[in-house]
C-alpha cells in the first residue's frame, strides 16, 4: 500500500501531534532535526496498519480504547534493535573486576542484583553473563541478572536466544564456540547461560513498571538516553536514584553524559571505565 500523508492540518501538524503523543507515552523524543527520521519510520508502520494519514493514526492511539496493543507496534517501529555481543567492554570488565569484588568485600553474602534496563534483543545481558561466568562469579556469589525492554518484539527475540552473524562481530571466537551452538543459519545461546537471565517488559518512563528492577546495586542503561530529551533523562535517572541501593552503580553509553541531568550520582573512573555512582 502506498502511504500518502494527509496534510489537511498545517504542514507537519499531524506529525507533530503524533510525535508529541508518543513522547508523552514512551519518552522517545524526536526534535526538529530528527523529524524526517521519525516520519520515515512511522509512515511505514502507518501504511502497514492500513491507515491513510498521520492524523488517523494519532486518533487511534489517543482515543481508541483498543489501542493498548498498538503501542507495541509503535515502540517496535521506533526503537533501534541493532546491537551486538561484547560491546563497550570496558564497563563490563569494570563490573567483573572491580564492582563485584568491592560489593562482596563490604557484605560477602549480599545478593547482587544487576539490571540491563534497555536490553533490546538480549546481547547486553548475555555479554554480562558470559563475562561474569568467565570469572566464576556465579559459583562464588549470589548474582541475578534482570533484562528488560519496552519492545515486546525485542524481548521475544531475547527469550528465543537465536542470533545472526552480525551479533557476533566483536565476540571472541572461543567464547562463541563455548556459549553458542549452530542452529540453521543462526546460533543458539547455551541454555545454562540463558537461564541466568530473567527477561521482562518495562517502560523507563513509567516508574511503576521499573520499580521492581531498580532496587539492586547495578543498572546498565546504555545507549537509550539518546532517544530522550533532557527532562525525560532527568526523570528516569531520578527514578533510578530513588531505589538503587547505596552504593549503587549506573552504567550509561560511552557517548551519553548525565552531568547536567543529576547530582544524585557522581561520575567516577573505575578500572578503565567511567561509571555513575550513588554513595550517599
């Protein structure tokens, strides 16, 4: 189906209405410089769903009582699911070599809870699990890993545990052979490793859906704040700060900075990585 946007509202008016509604619901924000990206992604979805205009789709999301499931399609269309194993390893090395030993030195028998807060299709939490397993941490400590995303499609793929070649572009071959087995054109994660992770759905801008996950000591929330505006970033980080244990460790993407968003975490260099730490 060809999609011909209805511009009966002022030019870009319907797109702006839809953009702002999605921002209000999900926290995903596209400013004027990224509006073409937004409309490109949404136009494909709107056409697939059989609508003829941005405005019609806006009315569906805004007023239709049956639109709850449609938000799943919106999130899946907008959130980039491109990721890979062994990404930004300085931070995960710091977790395995510095943070966990530090936490155990304070309270040797304390359970350590790690949350991958925007896990996409699961490569990040599996990388954490592999790295910790290589250090035998699961045998030496009580460690749980929770992984969530706002995208049901992403979580479904993570639970399936099947990955294509691009996911392995940075993973050392010996680890690929150790933790994955060929399955047709894909590779399947080892069940023992997959069982170390609990997957779930959570929208970062809805504290009620994240509260249970943020009460641990370690949060990975990497490469997601680039989709939020400054106000939303501050709101999400404040919700982390309210619940994370002290000391608590927050890992964000290498290109993301929280220095203007919060004073509740302090930026520290741990190992070869920069980490936001709540110590008070």
